[in-house]
C-alpha cells in the first residue's frame, strides 16, 4: 500500500516537472508558424532575433501565422472591445498561446492570416502600449508591407522585429514614436455669429432637407418610394425645375406683347396664339433651362447620395465611392465618362437647335 502511495507521488512529481519544463520551453517561443510559410532555419533565426529584443527591453515581440484565423476562433465571437474577425483573433491569441507571460503581459504581436491575406498588430500591457502607439503601429507597416506583397515572409518578419527593437529603444529613452506635436500655435477662431449660423443652417437645409423630407414622406404605406428610381426623379424635378422656369420666363419677359395682340387681332384664338407664337418664341429659353437642368442632374450628388440604392446608383455616386476607397484610377475613369457625356449632350442640343440655345 505504501509502495503505491510513493509510486503515485513520484509520478505526480515527474508530471509536474515535465509540465514546468514544457512551460519554460513555450516561454522561449516567439514565432508561431502554423501556416508553415517559413523554413526551420528561418523560424530559428527569427525566434532568436525576437528573443534578444524581448529580453533586452522586457517586452515580448511575437509573430503568429495561421492558414485561416476562422479555424482558431468562433466566427460569431465578439471580444470585450467589440472586435470580430482578424482583430478578434489577435486578442484571443494572447490567451490561447499565453504570449507575454514572462514579461508581465507586455508584448506586441504581428498576426498573419493567409486565407484573408490580412494582418493585425496588437500591443498588450502598459509598456507595449506606450512603445507601440496607434500612430507608431500605422507607420511601422511600411517596414514590412513591401516584403509581404512579394511573399517575402521572412524578410517582412525580420524587418518587423528590427523595427520593434527601435520602437522599444525609443520608448526606453523617453521618446516613443508617436505623432509629433506641431510647433505652430493653435489659431483661435471666433465663434460664429447668429447670422452665420442661420446662413449655414439654411444652406444645409437646402442641400439635405429635401431628400430627408422625401424619405420621411415616402417611407411607409400607401406609397413607398424609398429605394426606387421614382424618388430620385422627384428630387431632381423639384430641385432642377427652377432652372427651366427661370430661363423660359426670362425669354417671356423679353417678348414684345404686341406680337401676341397682333395674332389675336387677326382672329387667332388665345390658346392657338400661345402654342404657335408665344411657345415658339420661348422655346430657346426652355431648351436652355432644360439643358442646364440635365447637366446638373447627371452631376448631382447631395440628394443622390441619400436616396440611391444598389439598383439606382448614379455615376456621381460611383465616383464618390471610388474616391472614398482611394481608388483614384477608377474615379478618374468615371469622371472622364461623365465629362464626355456632358460634352456630347451639349453638342447634340446645339446641333438640333442650330445654335439658337445658349448656356450662360
């Protein structure tokens, strides 16, 4: 009986010793290449470099690669900070891998998911967050992104580790890499007057009040137009009709009233006089207003951006979306198409009216 107790105690001691040795070994691992994109020698070299930087500054520097981060975390899981996807994986990795345990939970990790071709950097702990600011991590990407684009994973990770050493050294010297304060004194601006506020309020109401009103008015039964082309057409008509009205009325005011009176005195009815005399004389003004309305409609953005849907997107909205995505080439191509459309429209109108229409 005593022998069994001693044997059990000896087994427990051996197991505890083996677990402690395993924990120490894991603490010496700084490169986790689950995606198998690095050779054994490359992993060893990177691990040695990361260990040297980590031990020198007391802050772990880690590299983690996976085939697909979705295999490691619940895709529906959300972290305490509300992150999902790749950002969520980097947070979970601290607990899953036990990173930075030897450095009082201070460390930085560069996680790479090959399926998404995406990466994330996450600092953990007071020292790491002081050394690796948001701005610092942003500009650090320039150190390794060019290597990643060429699938030079070893070179990219080596540059990342070297950059981490420089960042930690700068922090140790009391000058962490962050946004440099501006030497220029901040200019004090006087608050807007009531008149200025009223002007800007009226401007915003003119620009966005109409589409908001249409959304509220036609967003419920019996007439639902939100998301359709009809609501955009209504907005264009309301906003652009004044161009045609003002242009046509300008020609009407310039007409000699004796022309109409002469037609009526000759026995032509007032209705026929309007269509055969007045309307024909107003036609150049109406056409000028119509052309101006058309040109402003195809380039209109303020109403379109609030009323469009996937099926009713305009070219102006498409240009705006490409600019926001920083796709300048596509935006320039679309802008060229819009410019050519404008020119062709003017040429067709001038040819059809034989130069009688003038856009001023």
